[in-house]
C-alpha cells in the first residue's frame, strides 16, 4: 500500500514526517532518509494495530 507522506524540517533541524490518511501517525529523523524510514515503520505498525483490533484499513492515498 502507498500513502502520501509529508516531510518537514522543524526549528531544531529534525525532519518530521506525517501521514494524513492515518491520524496520529507521525515520526521523525535527523535526516530526510531517516525520517522517511521511520515513517515507513510507523505506518507498518499503525496498519498492524488496525488489523489486530478489527478496524478498517484506509484505502491507499498517493
């Protein structure tokens, strides 16, 4: 599945990644690459939790 992700640098220089299709799914990293990798892990965990609890998984949004 593919989800749109937004990556922004904050005032401390960290890269903050969010996935609007998955409310509350946020991660960060010291570099862009680390931020992207961390949000991939966060999305995977988020989807596992939805499935575990019988919640609907949102349609992919690219």
